């Protein structure tokens, strides 16, 4: 895999990436304030953010919500899938509503996904359905019981 | 409870906010609302704890954080709080969660460890291990990403 790594980023870009990860001001001209912090004007800042987004350094600029506070429940699910069925199961899982992350991992439990869903009964229903997918040998439901730290900003 | 209007605002904010001088005004006009109203709503969402932040989510790989490793730790039940708090102090660790155990799954604390490569992640884990005394842990390296998306809470029908 080719990676730009940090090599593709100049000091200014790094400052901008650090700035946009912070909470945007809830004011009429949020980018103007952020631009000031990195020594640009509003227009220059917006242009550069567009560039960084176009280059794929920024995945999304928007709201990050607390799913629990929105009334949703979430969980992490680990599956043991027979290796020859893994891809097929993974594709079915990805299509389920509420699946946000779905990864093959190097472990006996080889497919891990996160599920955000409106009600406990929907969750139960989904897990039971997944358990019946051809190739699924075991399923672990691993909801977070206690959060010690949630997100993190990346010092670029 | 959320009103239909609040759900619409949340739904819009889950997409990209416009890269324009007055993004909140542009969002507001999409919903035929006033900028001031939307800004007040967002402040209210923050106070209610619904909105964590408005900001950028990066592609860490592109920004140099190549390895993004899930690490699971087997911590004695009586030490979970203490150890979880220590793990949370590491800047390279995010998503420090306690999760249930099963007969075939003894690991109860999870961390995401961020580094430029596996070696860096492993060095961080061994530092965490040194500081907490927990030496039973495994890395769950991802070898293939099948999906990574933001949750769409209130999709428009």
C-alpha cells in the first residue's frame, strides 16, 4: 500500500489538521477564527482545508454525536468465521443497518464489527441472524460496560 | 426526546458541513431556518451531551498513523478501574473500554493504540504494561477493512 505518510504534509498543513480536529466554534464565521490560529485568512484557510480533504487527509468535517444520548445502543461483536466463508460473511455483515466498522483481524475471532442500533430487541434480532450465517462458528457480544476514554485527537 | 426538526439538523450535520465562510448559515438555509436558530440548537445539543463536537475526522493512515491497533487486556476485576484510568492517560491510546468476558474470551479491557507502525504500537503497549503490571494482552491487528462509515442516525426516508 502506498502511503503519503507525513512526508506529504508541510508544517502549515499539520497545523491546519490539528486545528480542524478541535471543536469548531459555534459562531457565524467559524473558519475565520480557526484561520487566525494558524496565521491565515478565512479564504486561504477554507481553500487549504478543501485541498486536504480532496487529498484524503480529512475523512469528514461534521458533527460527532453521542449515540447513547441519541437513544441508540451500540456494541462490538467478534465472530469466528470459517476462513473460506470469511469474505462472504463480512460482506453480509457490512450490509446490515447500523454496522459502522467491520474488520478482519488476526485472531481466532477473525471478524469484528461495531453495531449501532435503536433498541435492545433489534440488537438481539440482528445478532441471532448473524449467528445463523453460513460459516459463523462463534459470536461474542462485547458491549462497552465502562468508558475510560473515548476519542482522541491526533497530534500531526 | 428529539423533535423531527432536531433530527433533521442532526442528519445534516452527520454529513460534511459546507466549506464556506458561513457554514451554519448554509446549513440553516437548507432547512429553511435562521442561522441563529441553528447555532442556538447546536449549543443546546452540546449542553444536552448529544453533540460531542463539530470537527474533522481524519484518515489517520494518510496522516502518518499507519497502524491502528486494537489491543485487549486481561485485567483482574478488582483492578479494572485503576488500570483503565492509567491507560486513559496515554496520549497514544483511545477508546479505553471495559467489555464483558466469556469462557473463550478472557480479555476485559480494550484500547485502540495509534502509532506509525506495529513496532510503535507494541512499544506503547509494553509501556502501558510496565506502568500497570498487566502483562496478559493481545493485539488484534486488522488485516482487511470491509467497512468504515459514520453512523446515519436519522436517515431521510
